[in-house]
C-alpha cells in the first residue's frame, strides 16, 4: 500500500516483524515454537535463502501450517480485526523488500483460495465455456440491434 499515513506501522520491516511475532505466538500455542534462527530466516527478504537450507522445507511446512491456523482464527471481516492483525500486517509488510514471511503467507492464501474454488472439469467446464460464448453472442447481437435502431432513428430525421 502506498498511503503510509494510514499504516499502523512505521515501516514495512516493522510490519514483517509483527507478522513473525504473531506467528511465534501461534507456534507457542500450537506447541511448535519458532527458534530465533527460524525467525531470522522468515524476516530475510525473499530469495533462495529459505529454499537453500537443508531444514528449510520443515520450516516452510511448519510456518504454512501456523499461518493457516492464524487465517482460520482471524475474523474474515476487515472491520472486526485489529489494525495490527496478521492479515493487515501482510498488506503493509509487502511494500518494500519482500520478506519470506510475506511470501509464505501469500502461498497459504493462494492454497486456501484454490481449495475454495477448484478448477472446473468435464461437463461443468464445457457448460461454463458455452455460457461464456453465448453471452458474447448476446452482447454482439445487442450492439447490432442498438446500431440498427440508432440508424433508423437518424434516417427519419
């Protein structure tokens, strides 16, 4: 977000730190606390750093599971959440550098969205495409009728 006046954070780095702290709190509640090294990795800018370490896949899975728990626990209504909630922090933390925590949170968001709206297959896909083509034909036909009516009206004058 470009409007820094509305941000509850002084910088994107502070927002990322807030995300990591909220993740660490959720980890403690879940019984899988984050180590200081894991917190540092999550705060690093998105690079191959999270993917090059031998234990990074374990960290990725652990963080994604905790982020999923946070998203499930947070209110979906924007006005019911606090301005420093995990979801809102994610919006402010992704402005400057791109920390690993933001990248993982976006992966979880994408996974949740894909689970809610799986891709259409078979007859449902064909039906959807036929409806799309039908609507396009109706729009073209409606434009043709409007042009014809406009031509008739202008011809009478």
